[in-house]
């Protein structure tokens, strides 16, 4: 089961806002409360829900890459290089950067929606 901010707050009998501030390292929270929250979050293996966060912040930090054929070595190398550059620039690992490749027909639909003629 996924652990939420509310779960941690209920366990510690504090507000979800306080838990959020601690986990985002924002606001003025006592050292004692901060250590309790961080310890409990680690015990429960809390992981931020990036989808929920993007709904609140209205930012998805998504990059779209449309290539005509991911199976062609040339385009696969382009995609791989872009992903590596993003990981280096953002200092993020596999858990924070998801990569999804779609089939040729899906790409053609995307090209059509973007009104860009396929190559």
C-alpha cells in the first residue's frame, strides 16, 4: 500500500501541512518534529507521488520527443543521448526520470495532432 502525507501525519498526531513542510524542507519546523517526521517517513518507505504533486503545482516537468522510428539506430541514439543529457543536467536517476516509447502508429497520430508532416 502507498504511504501518503496523511498517513505519516496521523501516525505522529500532527497536521499533513507540517509533514509536507518537513519533507519539502520549507517553513519553520522544530528540530524535534522534523526528526520525527523524517524518521517515520523513512520507516514507512514514503515516496512522493509525482502525479499528485504535478496536479497541485500545475507543472509536470515533461519533455515530449517525437521521432519517426525509435527502432532505427539513428533515432534511437538521438533519444538515448537526449535522455542522458537530461539526467546529467537535472542530476536525477532512474526513479525520477521515466522514459516511454510509443509504437509507430501512435507516433503518426502525434505527428498528425501536432500538424507536423512525418519524415
